[in-house]
C-alpha cells in the first residue's frame, strides 16, 4: 500500500464535484481504496474522501471510534467504504459540531450539521449499503459527502468567529462559549 499526498484547502480538486465510480471492481479503484485507508490511518483521521488525495471520484472511507459515540448511538464496526453515496436529512434538526479536516490542517470550527441522515451507496464489493446515522456518525458522513460535492467545512459555517487553530479551539471554543455567542 502507498501513502497518498493529501490535498490542502486551496487546491482546485477540493472545489469541484467528484465523478461517479462506474466500476468499483476495477483494480485501480480497489488499490485507491486500500491506499486511502492506509493514508487515513497514518494521518490520524476518521474520514478521507478521494478528492482529498487528488482523485475526483465519489469514494470515501471512514471510521467511527467507539469513544466518539453518543449515548444510544450505533455505528458500523471498523473502517467503512462508501462509494457513490447519497444522503438525505431525516428531519430539520441541526446541531453545531466541532470539525477538523485533514485538508485544513491545524484548524477547527463549529459547523451546523443535520442531527440524523439516511445514507446509501455501495461498498468496495459493489454490495448495496444503507442506513441511518446520527451524532458523530452522521457528522462524518455529511463531512465526507461534502468533499465529494466540492464543499469544505468552512463553507458550511455560519459564524467564522467559531473557527480557530486546534490548540486554541480545543481550549476556548467550548460549548459554553458557543451558547454565549448565540445569545448575543
């Protein structure tokens, strides 16, 4: 397997919609998936979309660590592969969630995301995949699907004052601060 170079914010591959995968069984696609998993692990991420590694295809890999699950939340075990995903919100409930991105190293921000989404697509074998995600799982799926649509998380933010460097954001951009800003 090969570690792939991660595109950073400003690279045009991150700003255009990715193309559908026509043949998931293609050995080039299978190698790309393996390399994406290895790259995500090496970078310490929980998700990675093909455009982030300079490939404009509708593929992402992700992992929901058990420590990130909220009470009552279920998620798939291990690293998941989703090809040609389609997502839709289950209702209008939106929550602010702290996000970071391997393509925007060193920064984090509070992003409004749907609390629950339905997703579908295929896995790396071509088998249909579908489900309902909530909490962190829903957040990861929305974030990675955004990459496939040419959208980076700052483009979703409604208040750029809620963005900062990792070290500062982790210390100062807490839920208490967020609630205080929303009351002003």
